[in-house]
């Protein structure tokens, strides 16, 4: 049996470059993006109307406990979506350790890259750089885990080559609109969440699950401590009411009524959250959003109205104490939080609804229409041509014999050829040509149909495949050199300190061993920094920028930037990509570089990310991440690394305000406590200058008696963070660490309740 192929360049047959161009010029079409925690859910999402699905494989996804696909299933899923003119994005949105980058990432991605994977969703800058170098034709989407909140971060990622940015859930419509309308960013795709669970913390900034239980959200294993009960109170005072205990548990997002506003603000991809949800949930939610997205695209804003019936369907599928429209319309608020907790959650209790969804989206078989022509003529080879959107395949069978008794009829030929169950196709048109005297076996017709549809499928999938040889990609892989550490002399560590209180400065600067002082932007003005520079001329002073960089933070820094430089600031410590991009842009404008140091929240988790920070972004110092153990830190620490050896570590940074939700907003900074079921007390600071909350661990990290382990890591400097201590406590602690890390005094134990963090245990 032979076959013949003929291709026409229609949308589904375009190469990658043409498809990207198509997307740019047809962005107003918008994309409905659905979650899939299993192969069956992926199929249901496509059948329900998703333009694309995102899912995880068996490695590196932010939902490690979902029913993720193995390699074979994922390859089949890529083919499935392409046959149905949809897309598939693979989540590689966790931080990768050194050995994972070296030993697993390349071989993991290679088969999916060759199969035609449409994009990867990435958090780790090292992973981003690695994929660009090794898989140059694979589009990269910057994950919401990167905490992207503004124009500057979007610019930086676009310069790096990102095809899309998934913005932080906390952004307002106006902030998104500003990004979309910025010159140079018009063609950058923006993805935004429209439905599903909300995190309490800015994504990528949460260490609560990691520090409290060893399960890292940055590694896809979040234990969701935000969904547990806490009592709110004053430090050392009475706790709050028991009926309002779930202060960290947001309601689920439902923005179906805001679709016109979201689309007109510049969001291209409408993302539904829920890879851990049941497939009935995914199919049901996708079908409702598909309905109203199509309605808006067809008729516009004027005729857009969501029915109560459809809102009820979304509510019945799953809700957490009702819905919120999220941060699109308000910065924070008590009405966004589900204070009553799990007792009021509702999941799929409407059995009639579930039955209807199953019948509509799970029992049906999704097939694409094809046209066919079958020719059965005596003395000639049987012939079947199938065509789908201009792409044509012809196959031939055996020579047709003269009928000895009863010739085969057109109806019998049609009946056999149209039996396409279990294939991605059905015949919308089928022309049958026979001479009325021929005989052909049913098995031969079945084989003709099977071969034709199989060849058509291969033909349609071929343009998506990438044919680069593995060796060509491997040539770009960077060779790592082993770090050599000399322990013949006792290490001499520079001491850096981060300060959140003004009263700390004089006490910290009094120690000659302290070389660099990081001052929190929320507490210190340019005038105060100038005074400190004059008072302590031998010290280096750096401005520690805010944890996030949104409208308030950007307006402040634009106003204060020149004043800070005039005050004699030695540089900035940046905590996110937006701030990094802002300072780098200012350096280019002034043609004079100010020093940039990276805080631990920029996650130099592997040597590849450290290389980008140092070589590409010119970091002066890099604070090592907080979730690696000593052995893992030793693999990446270098001459520009500083290690935090003391401090109350921030577990959450949130746009929400516990003070406001408990007592009302008075625009005054204050401190509250969160007490968990084990009586651990976490301090909460509301930082009113930039309108965010920071939650600290209940015990400080302390490596005072762990200097030998720190020596094995071999950082170039150590850092102490002072946030909640009194001046007397700070002075005593700093003095002890100087004795240990500069004068080699051995401490066998810590003088206070403490945690070692992840020094020994690390995270999975």
C-alpha cells in the first residue's frame, strides 16, 4: 500500500515562526487556558473549549502531588492538542537544584521539544537561560512565581526572550493596562488568572510551608498552611475571636463578569487555576468561560451579560465561602478572605450538574472533520483520499477484483469507511465512486481507512516536530568547574547587616567589623541616609528595596532615586526583577553604574542562575537562597555570595492586611501576632508606606554554633538581619556573631530559641 501527500499552508500547518507572527497579529482573539492534572482532564478541557492547556510532567512542576503525566502520556497529549488545533504548555515552574540542572533537565525536556511542545512555563532564571541555550526554538512563559508586578520586570523578561509573562495575581486592571500600553511591550503576551484559588502571599515570595514543614511551594510541594486556623492578637496580649480564624485564606477568584475589562486591559491569555481539581470542575468552568469569551468577541461589551444560571454553575462546581473578583478591582479587603475556613467550602454537591458535565464533555469523542473520496474500480487499485483544511493524503490498496456473485455497493463502502471511532477524525463529506461490478473485502476497506487516517495524522503533526539532533544542542552546554576550598587558614568573613529599625543604625555601625549596612526602604529616607554617611564615613550603606515593586513603590523610587544617590548611597539591594530592571535602566540613562546587590528572593538556586546574575546582570553580591541545605549551598557559593546566618526570616509577603481586616485601616504601621494550633506565634508587620504585610517565622534563624558547616559552604560574606529585636538584643547577638565569625570563638550552643532553617534538611 502506498500513499501521497499534499500540503497547503493554512494556520495549522505553519512553522513556529509563522505561528508566532499569527498570534501577534490576532491577539484580540484571546486565549482560554485551562489546567490539567491528568490526561483525561486535558481531553475534557479541550472538548469544553480551551484554546490551550497547561500541565505538568513527572518532574519540575509546581503541583508535585497532581496526577501528572509520564513521558509517554505527555507526548500523546502534545499530539492530541495539535490535532485539535490547540496548544500545550508544560510547567517547569519550580526552582531547580544544581544536580537537577546537570543531570535531569536536558534529557527530561528533549523528547517534548522534539514532539513540538508549544511552550514551557518557568520560574527559575537559571532554567530560563538553560532552555534558551539548549532548546532555542522553545517559547518560554515567565511564571507568576517570578513575582512580576510591573513594566520594568516585563521589559527585562522580554529582553531575555520571554514570549509571555504571567503577571502576579495582585495586579489591578490599571497596572496591567499600563504594562500592555508601554512602548515596546505591545506584542508581549500577558497572561492573567481569571478563576480559581488565590494565594495569600505574592507567588514566589512564600516560605511558610517550607520553613514550617519542609514542603516548599517553590518546589511544587506547598502544604497550604494559609488554609489553617490562626488566632490574631497583640504581642503578649489577648488572642482574637475563635470564629474568625482563617485570616490567611482568600476566597476563590471568579472574574467572569470582568472579562471585557480584563481583555481590554491587555490580558491575552485567560488562565483558570485548578490542576489539583477534578476533571468535572475543569470542564464545567472552561465551558462557561468559553461561552462568555466567545460572546464578548462576537458582540462586544455592550451586549455582554452573565446569566445568574451560569454564575450558579460556577458556584456549584467549587467555591471557598463564595467568590471574590480578586485584586482586579480592589487592593485588599476583608471581603476577599474566607474567615470561616473549610467548614464553608463547597465542592460539586450538585450531582445533576456533575452528571450533565460528564455526559456532555466526558462521554463524547472529540474529532476533527475531514473530507474523503474513495474509488473502487474493477482492475484498478482501491484508492482513498482524505483531506483536512487543505492537507491531503491519498493511499492505495490492492487491485480490485471482479465480483463473482454480488458486487459491493456504494452504501457498504461508505458504511465501512465512515467507521472512524477511536481516531481523531470523522467524515463530514465522503464521496464514493464504484463501477457496480467490483468486489473488495471489508478488511481491505478497513485497512485503507486505517492507513489513510494514520498517514493524515502523521502529516498534520509533522510541522510541529523539531528535528535538531541532540548533539547540536549539547554543544551549547556549559561545563562546570569544581570549586576548591582551602581550609588551611580560618576563613575571614566580612559582616553585612540588614536593618528594619532606625534605632539599630548607631549600634550596628559602632562595630568596626561591620562593613556593609542595608537599610530598609520602608523605614529610611534619603536625608537620614545622608546623615548616617556623614556620621559613619567608613561604612557602606545600601538601600534595601521593597519586596515587591508596584505603583506605590515605583512612584517612591522615581522620586527618591536621585536624592538617594546624592545622599551618598553605595548601591541598592534588589529583591525582584522589576527593581533590578529599574536600577539597570537608570544606570544606562546616567551612564554611571551604581552597585546592585541581590537579595535571597531572586533565588540563585543553581550555578546557571548565579552565572546570569553575575555575568549578565552584573551583581556585586548575591544573597544565597534560604531553601538549600549546606551541601547544596556549597555547590553554588562563590566569591560574590553572602549567606544569611541570623534573622527572623520572612515567611510571607502579602498585599492583604491583617491589621485592616481585624481592626480597620488606620494607615499606621503596627505589629500583630498569628498563633497557630501548636501555639507558635508569628509576628506580622503591616508596612503602610507601601501597603503590604510581612509575616516572620516564630523563631530566628541562627548559625552561631554552626560555623563549621558555614565554612564548608564557603560564602564570601555573612549577613545578619535585624527586624524584631530590641537594640540591646541586637547588640548582644551581633557581638556574639562577630566573635564567632571574625575571632574564631567556638559556640557550642545558641543562647536563645532558634531554628537552623534548611542548613541540614533542605527541601525535596
